[in-house]
C-alpha cells in the first residue's frame, strides 16, 4: 500500500520547481514586463490567508504550510526581480 504522504511530497517538489523557469527567464532577459504584477500580488494575498488558515488549523500540516511559504517567497522574488529590472532598464534608457 502506498503512503498518501508521498503524493504530497511529489506535489511539493513540483510546486517548488514550477516557478524557476519564470525566474530564469526574467534573469536572462533582464526584464519582466510581460508578467502581471497584480496577478502575483493577488496570488500572494491568497497564500497569506491560506497560511493563516493552515497555521490556525489543528493539527498543523507542515507539508501544506511549507508549500504556501515557498510559493509566497517565490512570487515575491519574481515581483522584486520584475521591479528591479524595470528600474535598471529605465536608468539605462536615461543614460
């Protein structure tokens, strides 16, 4: 019989890795203009409220908790990269 936790861990691996191509693309192109900041902000709001829910729910599910923390962190990195490269590109155009 297969332990159900294995499906959670496999899902967590996919959840951790599916944003990496987007982060790599932003880094290589030095821009993130085609990414909707509003979408990522809304996504992080969803993560925030779900984090509160998971933390307050007993017993604490560490697998789900780690998914939301990692996802929110990756979304934040993407938004910060987008803003950073936008600022850098504006400074280059001015110079």
